[in-house]
C-alpha cells in the first residue's frame, strides 16, 4: 500500500524537482506550458496535467513527487491458442507493455523511448500547443514489433487535453492486442473521490473530488475516432486493499497488468463509495481481428479535468441532477477593484446542453448565468467580459471557465415483479420464485383458516356464539382471528435476478395434514423497490395441500 501524502507536501516535492532537475533515475517530461493548466508528456506515453490551487501546484494524477503522472497508454498482447491470435510474435505472447509508475503499474515489459519533440503552436484554437512523443515495443529477442507515435494537443483555457496514440505494426507478422488508457486519479489535489460515469455522448468515466466538486477523468473522442470497448472506475491499486480492508482483485492497475487473456480488462462499473480511485478505458477492436503488417491504427483519448477560473465565478464547479437549473454567479472587477458595471459577459456552454448568450454586469460588477440542464453530462461554460463591445474575445478581456455536471435522474420507482412459479409441497411447505423489476425487499406471508387447524369443529361454535369483531371467528368458545399465520419470511431482491422465498408449515398445519385434513393456504407476496418513493406491489395466491395417500398392504 502506498503512503498517502498531503497535496502541500506533494506540491513542494514536485516544485523542488522542477527547480533542480529530475534525478538521473527518473524519466524526464516535456512540458506544454498552457494557462491555466500545464500538461506534461513522459517519454513512454505517460500523462499529467496540473494547475495552481491556493498557491500550490497540484497534479491530476498521482505522481509521488515526479511531474510525470501514473497515467498513460498500454498494449496487451494475448498468447496464441484455441485457434485465436495465430501468428502472434512469440516474444509478445501474454505480455502487457507500457511504463512502470510511482505507485503502479509495475510492468516487466516497458516501451523503449525513441524521441520527444519540442512544443509547437501558440495555444489558440486555430494553433493549439502540439507535442509528439515516439516510443516502441521492442521485445526481448530484439524485434521491433510496434511503433507508437503520440500526439498531444492543448488549447489555452480549456479543461482538457487530447492525446492520439498511433500504433504501427513494424513486426513481420500480424499483431493482436488490446489498447488501454488508464490512470491513478488525483483530482484537484485529492487522492480520493467518488466514481462518475456519464453515458453522453460523449461518454465520460472518472471521479469527483467531493470537497471541491471538480470532476476528472477520461472523455470519449467523437467519430471518426475509435470508440471504447469498455471502461471502469475503481480502487487504484494492484490486488492489495484499501486502508487495510481487503477488496479483492479489482484494482485498476491489477486489471491493466493481469487481464491480457481475458475478453475484457474492465467491467463497465463505477465505485460510488469515496476511495483512493483510478479509471481506465480500453479498445478491443483489434484483439481478435489483428493489425496487419505495416498497418496503423490510432487511439484517441480526451483527458479532462476542471480548472480554476480567472474571473470570480461561484460556483466554478458544481454537480446537479438532470432537469435542475444551473446558476453561475460572476463578479468582474478591474485591477483597482472597481466593477466593470454595464459591460456584457458573453458565455458559451458546450457539452451535454450547448447554448450561448450574454448577461449585463450590474453596478457592483455582478451578473448571473442560468439555464436548465435537460440532458445528463458535463457542460463547460466559457465566459469573458467584452470590454471593447466587439463580441470578439481579446487577451485583455477577463475570462474564465465554469463546469457543470448534470447526473442522470434516478429511475422511477417500480415495485413490480414477475412470478415464475408457486408450489406447495405435501408437507405444507410453500415456495415461490419471482423476478423483481428493481432491487428491493420481498416478504412472503402464508396463512391458514383458523378453523382448519382448531382441535374442535369451529362451525358449531360460530353458530351459537355472539358476534365477534371483524376478522375474528368464535372458536372453542372464544373469539379468535379467522386466519392464523403459518410463517413469514423476508429477503432482499436484485433487479432481474430470480428470487426464491420458502415458508415452512407450522406444527398445527403438519398436525392437521397427519390427521387427513385438506389444508387451504393463502400466500401473500409483497415487494417494495429500494428506489425512494416506491409503493409496494402485493399479490395473493391460494394453494391447496392434501394429505398424502397411504398405501394399504394386503
């Protein structure tokens, strides 16, 4: 288990490395000097982005004092077998290639660095910062099997950067592989977060810093980029545990390292509990079809995180439920603290709910931007004060970014279920099998007419008895409940999974059956969904149990 350190200590260590130069044993990184976010690219495809939080430098992926994060691109080559992956180069058989990070993963097969270019471009939309890093899969027998060319771009002011990994087959045969992009999340300087998946488009998988509300993770690139095959957010590690609690073999780095022979590396799930988390996506399109000799395939990932704002924006990051109204408060002051009264703030929201507009700053230099988030997903609101009134942003215009995450509405409560079978055994045991629509709680109660199991005939007693209360009958000279509960059981149900409930007979029912009586049992099945606001669904069933016939021997 790694030691968790504070953001301040990590930032201090990181700043020291940037100031004095990396240790000779540590990989170097190319820095893309964006504003406000800085992007780092390692020589083996590692990724990192950072910005200043309260005067401290914080990375969005765990780094342990190194500006290169535990985040990047991997290739997993399965071994030939069962008629699959025929011709795969033997040195690649059942190996996963990438890098070894500070806290993970720990791979025996790492890429070989080839080159890293300088940064070009000015950081504008028309001319983004661009950097190219080249590395290769060079197996233990000296064969150069694959050449990976990574191109990373960043536009100033954006909460995301894009990396495209172009994989070229440089071997003498076909290559079969799974491509993976994964990272150990450290969103907004916090090692812990809760899982978040948005179905999009675009799809997003990652985590949320519960303290600041900032979201970080991976966004799917639009077509014609290759779509993800699967994804997952979970505990960061190899198969150890979380704060001393065993969690099994489901850490992100464990899945990267050990699933080369599995159909999928990730299980398309998130962990809603707050924990030290990581995330990953995969592309399996070439795992069985293969990449021909000399052919190339590109894999693009959008690495996204919230960034602090240059304007006074409150809240800069927020999470709402689909259908709620987002409100961003903006304050714009000049360097002397005087408000930009009467000036227009132009904004454009991109993402799940695209729109644009303008609001006017009041005498205090304040304004509000509001709209309804009809669609679930992440909206990025770019806004600036149009000082010149030209409706065209300039470098002198105060600008900022707000991020709003609209999570999907919870499902409507539904306590319905489908009964598959109900059966009464000769000994009086009642068993019912049903499939609930949503997860919830089930109760099965079985009753029998009290007169059936009374020691004496109840009919005559009722004829001479005074009238009893509703739901009671005169039995043995006393008012007793008309029905007697035989048994009751309660159990949790899972959506779409058959649930079996069994109620055993009471001693009096067993005694009645032994005396040759036919017993009519009533079974009441009640199911209540766990979704708030749900009402129970109740069904009643009647089953008849006849005493077993005894064979007469001559």
